[in-house]
């Protein structure tokens, strides 16, 4: 008997329906949508999620008091690029060509040319769309020479005077301003629409070195993204009030490395540089919320705040823990890991008049769920070849959910390890962390460990007790369910779809000596 019958026994309903999207005038009740994505912010870095935390986050806390806080939300991956792919496509990234790791600043586009995205869908339904921030989903730079087979090695092979192609404006965004990838990845340039703002003439280094515009400084990036976001809101206000809403996706560059708070925030936390940077991120959220207030749009706007994965070890966990602050709030692991600290993230929704203020939900959700949620809000159907792993959160937001929204949720680590979660059971199909925490993959510390890990999160929040030997039927059931999701090319109802390339779900331990 399959595990989902053994454990849950519920009749699952999904909000994703088949059929082509309907174009036409937007409903006057359709909200503006702002999606703020922090970069490497831990579950426990937000005060309202971590009573023992030591970092003040009054603006994010205010957002939570005005809306709903999800306590069991998960990024689609424990690292940057694949999570972003999932947010915009409603599809797990391991179905794409990216089976592990992340893209670089020079990488080619990841989102497939014919794949429907959230901004394309919303734009076809009357929304103005903008992405302001860290892209990290690849785009196609033009090279100086005429040989298309040349590989970009240093970044100087690129002709920055020419427009890049297949970036944000090619997948549904009317407006883009930001950077190509993480702030520790070259090229160090701002991109406006599809062109570099200025030409690189010098080489700089933040983590990695590469071409840079002379006046580009990493410390200025977050303030510039906030300024551009608030400007977009101000300029969109009149149209929004007239019935043309907007979708603003704000993938922030912080508190990812380089950890560089502006002078105003340096030393404010009394903990370390990372904690100062988190406080600056909180202020950035406050500035965006303030721009909505000034535009008179707060009551008509659905705001989502979350993070792309857990906190990075580069935040200096020992220093934070010494001050009594745990970025993972007691969960095991960090960014990159299959453990909860790698992918359990804060997720807050404010929607005045629809979402009850000061509420919390324990629904297990995934960041892939934006697509189906947006579609149900608009009362539109999604085509069968889109959003294969997206489930609408609207019943939870409106307080009408009578059971779990998701049948199960798939987790993924930096090295491509899989886990699947259903109810309080979590099965990791690897013997180790799948990431940077101990036991690390392919290290002696992982020698001789069981090939799989099964945790009862209701009893073992910190994932300290592997109970796979005591519950073989659960291991079998969850493995079968994951195999079904892989084989079907989707985890939601609908016609089977094709993954891009083979998907291997198992990581085995080295044999004991």
C-alpha cells in the first residue's frame, strides 16, 4: 500500500486545472502582487519566527502582524538558482537541465524558450510586470568575436556595448533592473532592461574576480535595488488605481555574500556584520512597504516575503551562536543541505481584506506554489504543460482549507540529493547532508551510513534520529511516491510531462572499510 494512503488518507484537491489561459480585461478586484525574495536569509533570522533570536526585524515582523505567517514553507532547493527557476515556472528545477549546483554570472538562460512563466501569465491577464534585483537564471551575452563556440572564461570575451538576450525581458517582464547573478559573481555591472549600465573597464573582486564598471561597488547594490523598486511602485500607482495592476518581483541581493552593510547599519546589531546586513534587509522591506503606503496601494496589494534558501555558513555561525542567535532556529543544517536548515524558509503573506491579520499556517508549502496561487486568485486556468509542481495556497490564505494542500513536497540539495516530505515524515535518499554540513558527501565522515534517512519531524525537529530501519514501509511508500513524481514529470494532477534529461533520485554512501 502506498504511503500517501497509509499516512494521510485525505482526498487531495489541487487548484491547477488544464486548459489555455484566458486573455481579457483584468478584474477590478485583482490585486497588485509584490514578491520580495531575500537571498540566504535563515528561517531563524526573522524575529517573529525565532523567539530566541537576537536580530531585530521590525519591518518584517510588522508584515507578519498584518498578515499570515507560514511556519512550514520550503524553497524548491537549498541553493539560489534552482529555487528561482521554481518560483517563476512552478516547476521543480531538477526537471530542467540544472540537476545540481547553481548558474554563474555568465551562464546561458535556464528557463526554456517555450515555458510559460508567472510574469508571462500575469501579463497576458492585464498585469504590468517588473523584476528588480538579482536574476541568477542566466542570459545570453554577445561575444566580441564571431565564433559562437568561444567559452566565456574571464568575462572580457563579452561585448558589453551590445544588448544581452534571453534574460528577464524574454520571459515576461516588462521591466528589469539588477545584476546577472549573485553579488560575488562577475560581471560587476548593473543591467537595465537588457543592457549594461556603463562598460567594464577595470577588474574587481567580491568572492570572484572579473570585469567591472569603474564606479560599481557591491555596497551600493541593495540601496539601488530598493530605490528602483520604490520608483516602479510610484510610477505604477496611477495605472494600478485605474484598474491595471502590477506584479513586482524583487529578488534582493542580500544578505548573501559579500556581507556589506552600509555605514548606517554597520554595528547596529551588536552581533556581527551578517546580523547588521539582515537589519538592512529588514529596512529594505520597510521602504518597499512604505512606498505602497505613500501610493495609497497597500490595501490593494498582496505582498509576499520569503527567502531563496537557508542561511549560509559564510554568515559566521560560530559568532552568531556565541551571541545566542541561531539562523536555523534549531533546525539542522544550513544553505545547501537536504536538512531543514537548508530549505525551510520564512514565508509571510499580507493581503488586506482577504488574509486575516496576525494569523499563522502550518501548511507544508513550497515556493513553486506562486504560479497556481496567482492563477486561482485571477480565476484562470493554467495550461497542462505549465506549473507542473505548483499548488494554490489560496485556501490557506482565505482560511478555507480543510486539509493539506499538497500531497507531498520534494526537497533538493546543492549536490542533487533528494528528499520527500509527507505529513510529519521526511525521507532523504542520501546518507549525508547533501551539502556543506557534516556529514558531507564523499567524505570519510559519511562512510558506512545508511543509504537513506527517515525522520519524524513531529518528534524529531532537529533530524537527529534516523528511523529508516524501524519503518521500512514508510521508506518504501515515500520512495514510490517520489519515483511516480519523477516518472510523470509532474507532482500535480494532469497529463504526464517530460523531464529534461534523466533524473536520478538516489545518492549512496561509500562502503564501510
